[in-house]
């Protein structure tokens, strides 16, 4: 008679030549009451697949995707970041607030409006240019008398708004004040490109 390889009582592996199971101390070859014979136990049971690590990994992936989607923000125009140092109040991760223009200097207001009009014009948003250009033109009134650089900025806004006559007036005024200024050539080029 050969010695079984597994205990009939607990299914544990038996040592060769042993008379008792090292796991449950049952005699080798004995059948536990109500148990199946040793042949019914082909080997130790297979350990269960660990579910917890896979569940944690799945939750981490879902969390990363949710964070990625939730953290997308509206993209501001260049120079319009909300929060300290960005020109506006902190608004949280998903909101970009417009800056408080009442706390800005006249130069800052003009710079912001010129940047907005030029960016909108570059994006082909003529309806938005038509909305912001008059505000920008009005903001230049607080900077009188205009420097050559500011006349160039005003001409850029006027060209974007389609007011070539107003841009030519800025060019003529700049030619009278500083005929050799580099902004004269820049305004001429702006008007020339727009006239085509």
C-alpha cells in the first residue's frame, strides 16, 4: 500500500513515511468521519485571487481620470491668470475671474484691453473685437498725450476694429510729433496689411 500524499482529514501535504499529518495530527490513511477518501483531495486548494489590490488600483485609475476631467480650467488670454500675482482674485481651480479693473492704473487697463483686442482679432472673432475695441479706444483718453508706442497700440486696435481712417489719423499725428520713430513704419505696415 502506498502512502497518500495528502491528508484525508485536512487535505494538507504529508511527509513521506510519516504516520501522522503534520497539520492536523490525523493518522495517515485514516478517513475522517463524514470526509471523502484521500483520492478526493488532489492537492492543496488554490489560494483565492487577491481582489483588494486590484480594487485599489481600479479606484486609483478612476480617481485620476476624475481629477483630470475636473481640474480642466477655462484658458485665459495671455496675462490674465486669476490669483495672486496673476492680476485677479483667486477663484479656485475651475474658475478664472476677470480682474478688478477699478484697481488698475490707466496703463494697465489699456495694456489689458489692447492685448484682448489683438488676441480676439488674431482668433478671427470680429464680433468680440467690435465689443472690446470701443472700450480700448476710450481707455486711451486717460493716457493723453499719447507716446509713440501708445499711438502704435491705438492704431493696432483701430485696424483690428476696421477703422482705417482712425489708424491713419494716429499715423499722421505720430509723423508730425516724431517722424523718425520706428512706430511710424510699424503703423504704416499695419494699415498696409489691413488695406489689402
